[in-house]
C-alpha cells in the first residue's frame, strides 16, 4: 500500500502537474526483516491473520478528517488515478482563483506545501501525528512526540508530592493522545485519574500509585523506538477464539473455544481448553460479604482477576499474536472495566487493569469483551465452584456442554508465578512486568490449521473503541438460550463478533 500525507483545498491543472512532479518515484524503505525478541513483547508473527479480507484488486481509498485528506492506493498507475480524482473533487468544492478575485484570496492548497511533500505517494508517511509504515505495517510516534513524552516524564520526579491541576490536565491529555496506538498504555491511567478526582484547591496529590503509573510509562518509553506498534495489534478482525469465564468466592474458571485457524502451542491441539483456580484462604478472608462488610476485595474484583488469568490461559496454549480474542463474562462491572481499560480508583481494579494492559502488549493480541448472562455460562460457573470434584469427574459432568466433534478437552493449569502476581494485585500491590510475563512454548508444527476463514466479510462494528454509525443492534434479553453449542463449533467462531450483546 502507498499513502499520501494530508492535503487541503483545491488545485488547478498546473498545480496538479506540479504535485505529480514533486511525487517522483515511490519511497520504499527496506523492510526491517528482523524477528528478534523484544523484552516487552513476543516476536512479530510471520503469518498474517487468515481472516484478513482480500478484494483481489489494487487498493483505492480516500478518507477525510476535518480539513485533511488521507489517501491509500496500490500500484503507480492507480495512485495517479486516485490523486487526480481527489484533486478534481476538491476543485469541484473550492473553485480556483481567477482574475476577479482579490490579491489577498489564497488558494486552499499551496504550492509551498506541495513542494514539501504533501500529496506525494510514499510507503512511510506522517499522518495526523503518527508515522505509518505500510511495508512493515507499523504505526509509531514521530521523534518529536517521543521527545515530548520523555520531557513529560522527566518533569515529574519521583520525589514530587503534588502539582497543579492545570499541569495535570495537560499531562493526562498528552499521555492519552499518545496512548491511542501504544498497546497497553490505555490501562495505565487509573491512579492518575483518581488523583485528579481528589484535587484540593487547585492542587493534585501525586501518590505512590501515580508515580508507579508514570514508571510504567517510562518502561514503555525505554523500548518505544525498537518496538513500533503493529497495525494488526489495533484493529479487531474476526474472532480467532471465544471464551467464557466466571469467578466466585471459592475460585475462578473458564473455557476457550478456538477457531480452526488458531495455531496451538506445543503440547496442545486445536480443541477447547478449560482451566480453574481455587483462591487461597487469605484472599477468601478479604472478600466483602454480609458477614465481612469491611473486606477489601469485591466479587467484581475476583471476576476481573479471573478475566486476566483467562487471557493468560489462551496465550499459553495458542499463538494469539495479532489475533482477535472474544472473552465473555457475566459480571457487568468487570465487562466495562475491561472495555474502558481504566477505572478512576486506586483500589484492586487499577492494579489488575495495569497487568491486563502489559499482558496484552507482551502477547500482541486484540482483546474484545462481551456480556454473557449467568444462566448461559454453565461451564465456567461449574469450573469456578466445583472444587470438590477432580478433573476427571468435572469433565465427565460437563461433557454434554461441548460441541459435537470435539475430540477432547484440554486442561491448562495457571503457573505459580502468574498466580502470585495476580494475588499481589488483589492485595493492591504492584508486580514487576518480568514477574508475570511468561514466554509461551513454540508453536505445535505437527498440527495443521486451516488457511482460510469461513466468514471473510466484516459486517460488525470494526472500530476499536466505538460503535459504527450504520451498525444495526437487535434487542437483547437475558435468556438461558444464549449458550448455543452450534455457535461454539470451530467453523462458527469467526462470526462471534456479529453477536455482540454490548457494543463498543
């Protein structure tokens, strides 16, 4: 793909010829070709998601953001055609200057900007403050914005106790704008938002939690140049796996149903995976209940912790890099914490969401979250409660709840290292990234996965954070009929996002 930087206004035929002369030959950088492991994430995958739509013809696309025109095209000839259509369309809206115009009337598109490179094709362009590389398929911050991020973090030393509300608004605004295309960064704002909500007379208190969040941003900054964001980490496609999870006062559990296109890791097959974890007694003792109103851990906190372990289960059993994963819960608090990626609090959710963001960045997956009513979540409900049963008895009891054709049900046990980090978060303590980021096994090359997708057309709201304006929503009522075995068969998993109950 080729890309043009923003151009504004109208141009005459003379300006159009000058723009084409300025374009010259395509600027195609040499691909990095490196797949070396980065300490903040797994290596980039060598195969693209088979569910990526393919039209079979050269790309031609133009988008408009306020007064900026952003175009993409493939092949030189098609690129010239797209550019001519764009500039003629601008002429239809903004007429060219003529002899009757005042000398002070300026044309919307200036030759000065064209000579600087506007409206010229290149595979690497800065668009709306981001550098997009269509060869390596990455998006990155420009050097000046990286330097600005460094300056922001340097301006708040770890010993600083408070700052002005005006400065804190500016810090949060700039960090938010940079977090849009930095996987994991959206999950680091809970403590910083909580500090702003507790301002006193124009001053914001910078607690230890705030400084820990800023330290996490410094951790991102250390590797921001060597780890540009892959575009495939930001845009959700068709689901590669659907999972249900649940938690109770006794423990947590979940089940994943993978699509036929998801590559398993060594020791696993392309079959459903189940897991469960019994909470230690010191966690159970802190659970808020009618008999323990002063507890520090709520049931929603346990559900969120279960959701984090749930994603770790799939990442350890399958190659989830740059794949869209749909995780469902029957707890609405947990659902919207996961959707928003932050909560204005310094309590347990802030610590768990931080871990979730770092986990997502390391494993490079695209998470989607949805609601599943309690009566429609029988597998996870049993896994999170029936600890009096061993695995043999548990699976025998749940056998009728798995799709026909499933040869077996695989068991995954959470590692002690990961569980220890989750328990620290439940106690509002901070674990270092290296304490819970565990490199999974290599892919199981003896298992053949399908190289095609049964539903290659995206008909649902594909925008990462918002609902598409043309998306039609059906009414939703809580029902026991939502657990449909046919929808959990491997061939139907990719269409799962068409059945979202709560849209983004």
